[in-house]
C-alpha cells in the first residue's frame, strides 16, 4: 500500500476507518461499543468490539476474520460488521467479496434508519462509499462521482441528528482528510485542524492525522501524531511500519 497512488492510499485508509466494526447480535448485556464507552449502543455486540479492536488497535486481520463469520452475522441489525468484512476484502483485492459486503452494508444500514436514524444514515453513507470504491476500482473514477454525492447527503442527514457523535465524527474526519489530501484546490491543513475533537477512538484519530501529514511531507508533525497513536495502540504493527516510513523520509 505504501507504493500505491495517493488516491488509492486514501481509499484504503478511508475504507479502513469507514469500515468499522460489527459482529453478531447476541444479548444486550454483552454489548460492546468501541466509540461510546459511557453510553454504548446496546445492539453492538462484544464480539463486534473485539473484531474492531483486532483490526484497528492490533492490526490482527486473521483474528478479525475469525470473529467476523457468517454465523456471527445472523440476526444482527448492525451494518458495522459487514463494513469491516468489506474493508478486509478491499485490502486483499477480493473484489467479489468487497462488492457483496459493500452492498450488504448499505442494505442493513437503510433498514437500521427507522430504529437508529443517526447510525442508519452514517452507514448508508459508508455503504455508498464502499459501492463507489468498487466502481472506482473496477470501472472508472467518473462512475464513482454519483456515489460520492450520496455519501455526503447521508453524512449531512446524520449530522443533523447529532453532529458531536464520536463515531460520526471519526468517519467524517477521515473522509475530510482523504479528500483534502488527494483533491486539488483543497486545504489539508484545514481538514487536520478541524478533525472533530470528540471523534473516537483516539488512536485512530492520531493515525489518520499522521498519514495526512506524511502525505503532505510534513514529517515532524507526522512523527508526533504516530507516536501518540502508538502510545494508545502499542501492539499494532502497522503503526510501527508507518513510523518507519516517516523516519525514513526524515533521514533516520
């Protein structure tokens, strides 16, 4: 991924974060919400939280795959696990699986909207983003533009409900970073400065900012951010790899 184009890196990063967790709906007592420790959504399972942490905190994709099985998806109303499966498929260039679970993310999200409008609209945006990424990779960049408009429309609807929600803030922050770094006439510095303070978890916020600064060739700032991420997620090999990239560019 390091040697790929900036847009491809941006898509991968966006998918990795837009593609956040979910597993099975078992018992509300077993709920686990990686975004809202003080006020968790009771339909996000502990297995989902474990899968999320395996991917994003530990960088342990094989363990995430063990957790994200067809059996674990039975009866779930949460689109998060479908998005995570799609993200893993994207990383492995498994386009058939990526297309299937991107579409399933959108389907489940639209069903969730009646019960939980904020997360329903949020993951409707994620679903459109995944489908747009599939079009981008398999057809043409221009074909993905319509999907991008639908992404922003759904994010706006979610923001009207609770603009300070930590999960929404994280996804929107990553989206803004990705576009600002890769599109002309945009302001990456503004996107970094405006990354929502209430976004969570923090190790993903710091990682996203580190990648943005790396792509802007502001390596000292990138190093500061990746060190913050490592302090919170010290077992993630991808963060060490990112730090190595930054140190290399600094001549160290």
